[in-house]
């Protein structure tokens, strides 16, 4: 192993870090410090979690009763379209990029990202496309209202005929989001490959780094086709081409291929880093090494590979021939294998551990519980004959919210609590955290578990009204949704008050093993600066009594003195 | 990466507990599988029993995995909690290669078996016929030959924003879909505007209707009753209203209906989005933009949406 595997010029480069670390103005500037950008991402996306949640509560308010009586159906359609779009492009993608920014450099011992200016530019695109997307509420005719899939020819209808319309702004915002994501992905992958600390071979990287790498690889492969599809859709909508318009000989189903070729793997872009968070946190709070580190690491890229060849399972009932349905059923079900490896590894990590149930661990356990359930309904949806019945019903809505909120959302909260002391330098309040967990777990279960039965009974998704036999499931779902709204109160209270006046956090409050915990809380600009530790062990050496890095005492002492 | 636990003689207590747990889990899984049949609407087509059986099988396997894993989590939470001031580490087990290979191979074999079985079931359903593209404005029905196995049809199913129209081979037009029980019926699915989906939950069948394509589709109703036909692919403002009924009746009733309806004059059919659109116009066209509903289809039998449906 060479002594260093990153370019020394990066370390010596004059690094633009305006302002002192306690200068709050840096969060509103074009700052190139990955830790500042990470917090910018996370705070921005949490704001949009509230926006998306508010939209969801109006949607659930409409669904509280069978008839369409709360808002006009056109408004309902716009609201649920924007709910999905905001939650994906303004909450989940940015918040996970926030984690990438905070964790990738600190976990691999790099001073910053490989391309700090590109990194800041990628973040500042978020407010730009957020403004475009939010501005579309005021476009003539209202925002996009064809669902976040924007399937043509529905999305091309443009009833008022204006050039600037909700759908136009929506495509523009999604394309900008894609550009921002590609800029981020180039940066994250380069940083992981080129800037690891001396001694940190691939099989000494923490699992979060593995999963971030696997996820960002999907972004690099999948986003170009989606962007191509979006450009064609924009041309069909605004310039009269007919790539997807049947009147001009176009094929509306072609768009579905472009769309799902990226948008199914996109789920893995979101869930892989959360698998990384689970893999980081279970060992810390079970006080045990991660069970089968290498299997878990490799399984990440198994998921990346399989995610590329499953997209047509969204199209089992569009008239796809049987051979195609069968191939995609097989590939989709195969995803259960690498994800199963991870789930069993986490269970193996808990086994004979010494479990500490603080807030991050509770969110991890809740997320794992929900993910096992979501995995099972996922295999059901992959089964062609079952999907032909439950596809496009509330069952699908229930399934993907079990993945996207009850797993990914839980993992995100776990990560926020776990690394809060590290990056703010303050402890959060455990009691409020537990209240947040209990409300979130009950609310989420009540919201989405009953909808599975509504779907099995045949309630389509995206409806503004429904037959009365579905009322009971929807009433329960709406109560759960409002409860999730309430759950955000202790969370906001905790984050704001802890960051403002929480107790000072020590460098390593959880006695965790990892490079980021050898830094002071919060870490200084450029992290380890000139003294980058040399990694000598696999991560997660809990109970093994082996040092992670050469001269570990020095780094521990230095982090405490800072 | 091997287990650090030294080899020891089998622990009788552990074996008994695991056997009881697995046995209990099997019983629960079987109960869940049996219970799952009640989560569906009645079985009203020849496809429904296959779908429900497959779902019950996966519910059984899924329940076994779910309760197995979460039961394990429950056990760990009960017996492996750290005390308040206990800062010690757990057993430093880094992995067990044999176990890891096992839990890679078993899911692999399981999903392979499920997928193979599902593939066979899918081949038995045989609902989807040929799909042909056509130029908008031409008559697509000439492109599709009659399903040779079908007893009835082809019935043209025309989906619009937001209404359904069914045209029978003898020229009868209806807003509700009347079908004789236990006869294979063939449809030609046509959309005049956006993508719709022909979804009858009691039949467990769903097929998207793609504008610019005509799709041949066949199914066999097996139970008499009134079942909801719901548009399942989002189709715009009044998507959730775009529903009608499928009336499955005895062959005699069906023949009689076809004969008497043929003599009925054409009249505006079911147009479920219209009332909400009129309400919107009455309120000053407030709300976000929508295309207006297509004119109601002219049909011989407009149906009666006030009769309650069975599922």
C-alpha cells in the first residue's frame, strides 16, 4: 500500500474558506467548504420537507371523505403532482447530497471535495430550480398536474395554450435538478476514488462511502436518458414536435422507457445511502462489528447493477409482451438477493450486541422494520399477475411510501440525529428525539399500512374521489398523515433549540469508530488539514481492541484539545 | 472472516427454542396466507383465482420472512439491551462466511422459484392479444383479427376524458359493459385522447389503453353481478370520476339485453366528469386549467349508475 493515494496538490492549494467557522453568514454565501454546503443542503431540504408535507396534508384532507369536496379536482391533481416532485427533487435528493457533503470528506479523511466550486454550484442550483418549481404555482393555469411521471400525451395537453405553463416550468426544474445531480455525482465519485486517506483501500472504506459511490454511479448512468426524455417532452410540449404525440406518429410508451430507466434506479440512489446509514449506525449502537462487511460492501454494487435492468416492471400493463414481462420480473426479484444480504447482515450485527436505544438507533430499527415489510410488498409488485391487479392502485402508493418515507425518511432522521453533534458541535435533546420517533412511527404506520388493503380492493391511485367502500382505509391514512405533520413539531423544536443552545458536544459522543469521529466537533475547515491519518484497519472494529489509524492517540487527543 | 465463536456441543435449549419459533412462524404464515383471500373483492373472472392463489403464496412466504426477521429483532431488543451505565461492547463477531453464502443462496433460489411459478401463472391468464399502432383518424379495428378462442366479441372499448363507451358487434352502443357469464370475451381497446387503463378489480385484470394503438384483450367473467370498471391510469382533471359498471349476467339475460337495447334510440350516455365540470363553470371556472370533458358518447343504453355495485 502506498503511503498516500490522493493528490498532494489538492492539500497545498489555497483553499477558499471565507469567514470564521462560527460565521453564520457563510451559510448564505457561495461557500466552497463541503461541510457548509452539506448543512446548506440539509436545511434547505428540511424546509421543503415541510412544504411537501403541507401539500400531502391537503391531499390527505381531500381523501378524508369519498367525494371530491375540499378542493377542485384540478387543484388536487396539481397538489399531488407537486407533493411528489417537491419530496423527491427538493427533499430527498438534496438531503442525501447534504449527507454526502458532510460525510464523504470526513469519513475518507479528505480536506474537501475534489471540485469545491462545482460542489457549491451544484448546491446553488437547488434554490434556482426550487424557485422555478414554486413559481409554477403562479403560472397561468396552475402548476404541472400530470403526476410526477408526466406521462404524455396527458402532460402535453396544455389547456390554456400559453408558452409558459406549469408543465413547462416543471420540466425546466427537473432538468436543472438533473444537472445539479450530475455535478454532484461527478464530484462525489471523483472524491471517493481519488482522495481517500493513506491506507484506506476500497475494503477499508466505511459502508456509507460504498453506498454513496454505488448510488452516485447510478446518477451518472441514469440521468442522461432521463434528461434526453425530458428534452423531447419539452419539445413536444412547446415546439410542436411529436416524439411522444400519437397524432404525429410518436409513441407515448417510449417516454415511459426513458422515464423509468432513470426513475426506478433513482429509488436506489435514495435508498443506498440510507443502507449506508444503517450500516454505520447499527454497529455503533449494538457495539459490534458490522456482520459480513465485505458482503455488505459488494452487495451495494450488486444493487447498482440490477437497478439498471428492472425499469420495465413499471410497464407490465402497458401492453408489453410476455417475454419482456418475464425478464423484468426475474431481474426485479433478483434485487431481493443483495438487499436481503444487507438486511440479514444488520440482523446479524444486532445479534448478541449491547443495544443502546437512543433516537438514531430507534429510527434505524424502525426503518429496518418498515424496510423488511416494503421488501415483501416489493416482491409482490414484481410478480406480473399480482402487479396486473394492484399496479396503479393505492397498494403501490403504500408500498413506495413504505420505502421512501418509512425506510429512507427514517434513515435520514437517524443520520441527522447521529451526526448532529459532529457537525453542529451541540448535543440534541434525547427526550424530544424520542417523542419525534414515536409520533413518526405511529403516524407513518397508520398512514400507509391501511392503504395496502384499499389497493387490494381496487382503489386506484391519484384519485380525488373514491367509492365509499374505501373510506375506512382512507380515514385511517389521513389521521396518520396529520400525525406526521404533528411529529415535525418536536423535530423542529429539537433541531433549532439544540443548535442554538444545546450542550457542547464532545468529539466522539457515541464512542464510534471512524475517521469523522477523530475530528473535533464541529470539524475545522479542511478537516485533518496537514495531518491526515493512515488507516490500518477495516472499519467497525467494535470490541476488537484494534486501532483504526496509526497513532490513534494523537488524533484523539488533538480532537479533544480543539 | 469466520466466526470467532469456538465450536461447542449443540445447545439443546437453543435448538428447542428455534424449533418452536420456526414452527410458530410457519403456523402464523399459513394463517396469514389463508386470511389474505379475504382482502380482495369477489373472484369474478377466470384470472382471479390464479392471482389470489399467487398472492396467498407470497403472503405466506412474506409473512414467514417478516415475522421471522422482526421476531428476531424483538428477541434482540428484549435480551440484548445495554444497561443504563453499561458501556461494554457486544460479542466481536465480524461475520460468518458460510452463513453469508447461505443467506445469499436461499433468497436466490426462493425468488427464482417464485418467478418461475409466476411466469407459468401469467402464461395461463392469456389475456393480452396483439397490439397494433395506427395513424390517428384511420379505422384501427381492421388491424386486429378476432381472438379465435373468444365466444363473444370483439367488443370495442373506447376510453375518453372522461367516459367509457362499449360498442358491440351488432352495433349496440352502451355506457355500461354487459357480459355473459362464463364466456370468453374479446375486446379491442381504443383511446381517443390520453392513456387510460381498463381495470376491473373483481376480475383482477388491468390493461392500459394507449392512444395511437389498438390492443386486443380477452377475459372470461365467471360470476354474475355488477362490478366497477375503474380508469387506473391518471387521465387528467376528472380521472377519479371515470368509472362505470360491468354487468355480468346469464347468457339469456345478456342476449335479451342485446336484443332490446338494439331497438333503443341513441341518447347521451354516462358522462361522469360532466357534473363536476358544470359545477366548476358555475363557480366562475375557478381552479387550475383543464381540458373540457369530451362530449358524452351517444349510446343505446346509458346505464344506471345509481344501482349499487357488488365490488
